[in-house]
C-alpha cells in the first residue's frame, strides 16, 4: 500500500484526552526495543554476580576512603593497570578486553597467590620454631651436662677432702701410737727407748709433711664450701679494679697530696682524743700509743684487703663505750682485762668473717634512709658535742677570776673551724682562677691547723698556757707490757663465755660498718667501681682478730672520716639551678688510705712534735668534721625547710607532696629517734646494748610509719620501702 492509499484510510477513534487535537496527526509505526534491553540486562546481571563472587580489594570501601571521587579511583586504577601491577596474569590484554569481570578474576588470582604466600610464611615460621626448639633443647642438654660435670667435680673434691682429712688423722694416730710405745718403753725396758723415740720422730715427720701438703687443699675446700655467691660476686667485681685502685692516685697528684695531709690530721685527732679518754677509763691498760698504732695498722690492712677503699676504719665513740663497759665488767668479776679483751675480739673476728662469707650484708638493705639519716645525724652531733665538751672543760677548771685561757682556747677552736670551713668553700668564689682556688681549697684545712699551732708557740700566747695533746715522750705500750696478749691467763670456760659479749660487739660492728660503707656507696657520690659489702666484712673480721691478739683497740667503719675522704678526692661543681655544690667525679684509690694510716702509725716516732698541737685546734677540727657530715643529710635540711616559705622551696621538695604538717611529723619522729640514740649512748651502763637501738629504728620504719604514710609519700621523702627481692 502506497502513501496515497494510506492517507485515504479513516482515522481510528481517539484514545488520548488530547485525541481531539491529535485526530488530524498521522499515526507513526512503533518499533520494539526489547530485543536490545534483554541482552544488556543479562550482561549487567552476570557482571554483578561475578563481582560479588570475586570482590575487588580496595573497591569495597566507601568513596571517601577510596580517594574522594570516582575520577581519582579511575585514574589510580588505570595507572595500576598500565604499569601492570597486581595484574600480571592479564598484562597482555588490551584496554577493551579489561572488563570489570576480567578485573575481578585477576584479583581472585591475586588472592589465591597471597594465600599461597601466607602458607609459605606459615611453613617458614613452623620451621623457625622447630629450629628454636632444637637450639633450646641443645642448650638444656649443655646445661645439664655442665651441671653433671660440676656435680662430679664437687663429688671428686669431697672425696679428695675426705682422703686428705683421713691421711692427717692416720698420721696423728701414728704419732699418738708412737708416743704410747715410747711411754711403755720408758716404763718397761730402757733399751727400747731409742727405737720408740725414732718411731715418734718418724711419725711426727710424716704428720708434718702430710699437714703441709694437704692443709692448703683443705683450707681451699673449706673456703669454697663456706663462701656464698654474694662474696664471690664481690670478689670478682673488685678484682678487675684492684690494680687501678693503686695507680689512679698518681694521675691526680695535686689532689692526692693535700687530701692525704688534711685527712692525716682528721684521723689523728680522734685517735689521740679517744686514746686519752681510754687511758683514763681503762686505768692505763690502753692509751694513746695503742690507738695510734692500732689505727695505722688497721687502716693499712683495710686498704689492702677491703672491697671499698674509700671507706676508713677508725676508733669510734661506740667502740670506746663498749671497751669501757667490758673493763668495768672485768673489774667487778676480778678478771684480767686484756685476756678477756683478746678472746672477745677473737670470737668477734670469727663471727664477722662467717657473716661476710655467708653474704649477710644483703640484709642491710632493710636499713632504709630513715635509719641512715638518724645514725648519720647522731655521729655529726656526737662530734660537735665532744668539741663543745672539751671547750667547756676549760671554763669549768679555770680560775673564775682569770678566764683568759678559756677564751683564748675558744678563739682558737672557732678560728680553726671557721677558717677551715671558708677555705673549703673558696673554690666556689669568684676570686683568682680555678687552679688557684682549687689549691687553696685542697691545702687550706692543713694550713689552718699549722697556722694556729704556730700561733700557740709564739711567746705572747704561751703565757696563757693553752692545753696541748697529752702523749708520751717515747714509744712504749701501756704498763710496759709485751705485744702479744697472754690469752691462756683465763680458764677455758671464761674463754667460751666471751662469745656472749662478742655477739653484741658483732652486732655493733655489723651495723656501723655496713651503714658507713652504705653512705660511701650512695649514688650521689658518683662512685663507679662498685660495692663489695661482704668482702669489707671479711676484711674487718680478719683485722679485728689481729688487733685483739696484740691488745690493740678495735676499729670499725668511721662515717665521718670516710665521707670526708670521698669529698677530698671528689671533683665538684656549682649547680646553677640549686646553688648547691655537686660531685661530678671521685678518684677511687687505695693509696690515699694506705699512706694516711702509714703516717698515722709512724706518728709514734714523732710524739714530741705531736705534743705541740693545741687541744682547741683539735676541737675546731671536730667541729668542722661534724658540720661537714651534715652536708647532704636531708634530715637536717628538712628541719630548716619547716620554717621556709612553701613557694620558695624547689618543686622536688617533699612538702609539695606531703604538705607541711605531715612532713614535719616525719621529721619530728627522726628528731625524737636522734635524741633517744644520743641519750642511750651517754648512759655507760647500757651503752653495750647500743646495737639494739639500731634495730629499734629499723622496726619503727618498717612497722610503725607505714600506718601513717603512704608509699608515694615515702618515695617523695627519698625513703622507699625495701622489697624482699634484690641484693645490696
């Protein structure tokens, strides 16, 4: 049908509201699009199913996490595809062939490869774990083998020790049997006497040879059995520094020489003072000569044997009080003093050596800073008290109508004290250069002593008759006795009973020695070579036994002299923030202690010169030593901080954590403990039990104070509670 015929057909009825308007418009033939839509829908559905089955990594995140825009994602994806990254299996496909389904398949392949890689890593980790277990098993086997070797060695040493002891016993039995044969021959027939004598001589020779060959092994094995890990660690720790302990002093000669001279007088003053007092309380049994000789010998031996050479041994007021109590006991019981003194010292020596070998010094860690500060404060106050008492006696015994001598003596003491104090502080002034200031600081204390001694020798001061040191004119032991003490002059039962007072003396030495060395080893002193508390205990035990056999006074750790030794050998600087002098380095050496005490022992050859030193000058040295020991003791600093404005105190001050009231309570408890210690020491009848008071201080800190102070407050005070673990 052509177009003309089509136009002639009648129009269909209108079906649209606008049909009236469309009535005249020709109807167009519609074409169906279902043939195109259906395949497209199927492709999209397949694409969606494949994308869900094989998700693409990184495309599951929200748009913001994938770069913010679809353009950024497409550009990134195109760059990855162009570079061939993550699609190496399809790197040869064209851009038209890289459909979304294709990309999903590629990521599926990559996921499979990553799974294989994880499997390989897992297998590798299993192999490494197996190798580690094999190595661990090997180490365990080696350790077991080593333990077996050590056990066999110990068993072998035990057998050798038993064999050696048995040989000595058999030799002794042979000697005893030969002696019995000799006795029988003498009683029976005189002809057999010669043969019996030869038998005894032969057996004795065999015994002597066996003893000489076997005794070193026996002693060595006994030492190995008694020595614990602590004493062995101390020995190993200090052994590598032993040579440098002697040679380091030669590197600081300008510091060593003035330190030796000053500390010589610092050690001489207590020895002479305590020797004079001891001569009075022991009725001349032990005087100045014994104290000088004992101090020198003990100091030299300690410098050689000890673990911490910066600590000093010296006579102390507590030791003198114990000697005084022991002398009164012997007088009441009508026992000879020196034999009892000797046996008490021998027992103490044995106890101290055993305590050192057993590693008991680790117990001193329970003696916290609370106890250290009170004990240190008591020593400082005691030195100042002795100096003031000496000056007071000048006023008491002087003519009330003529007090010139007491005031001159007081002027000498204060001049020595203030002069020494100022020359030591001269290093922090602005005058001269650093070398000159250091020389004045090092030689100043000795210069003050010599200066006032020379002033006392001037004619216009001699008319005041200022008292000088009372020493003998020549070397002689008290009463003209021999060096060795007659230890057999008392019965055996008395010798055994001497172990009881020796227990008290051992407690005193244990506390005094360990606390003194503990203060020396304080981290603030910047010592680097390590501590050796147990080795120090063994050295003190050996020295105590030697002094006791010769009737010389006992020595123990001297806190005042030890701390002044550390400060004399220290390099210091002024802290600009705290305006306090701080230690930067200490020359740790044995040579200074050895030379000082050698000079002290040699003083017995210079007794006429020592007699010229005025007692007030010695009192001034005592004042300086007591004041110097207060430096660094936070106990005394907290006493002054109690009256200070809180805002002007440094941020690290404990008042900011505890508050003023609670800090003052803690300080007040320490003040009461200090007064109790000092009062206990001043009662001669009970001074022998002074070590028990140290235990009371430790009990107060361990059981009483924790009820009122928290651990955080203890830490702020610098006194943390010690734990069960750890070793000194």
